[in-house]
């Protein structure tokens, strides 16, 4: 799953990736810096969600779609609002 990062002039120094765990409940799963931008898709922030990889125990196959959202954190440490959710079913 991928998202467009903010323009360079927006002052984002990192992004936080959250997984939705329920209505209004989110779990922080990653902090992404500019070094990782474009690793999955050119110019985009991305995360790979696959069964049998962290944070899922070996041999456990999750059921149904999982949804993620990101926030941008400014150079002043302020976290912006959640992005739109991106949902998918791992292979």
C-alpha cells in the first residue's frame, strides 16, 4: 500500500504508519523517514503487509482486509491528521 508524501516545503521530517484495530482505535506500526520514500514505488511512501511476517506470528494467516493510515510529523514534532485509509488483503 502506498501514499503520496507531502511536498518538500511542507516541513515533514517523518511519517507514522498506523493500522486500524477498531472503531477509533489505531496501532502505530512504523515510523518512516525520507530515506525510505520511494523504496516500494517511485516518490511514494509505502508499507508491505504480508501474512507470516512481522507483526504476525509464524504460521498465522490473518483473515480479511486490514486498513492503514499515515500522519506526517513536522520538524517541530507536531503530528498532522490521519490520511485517508488504505485497505488490503495480504497474499
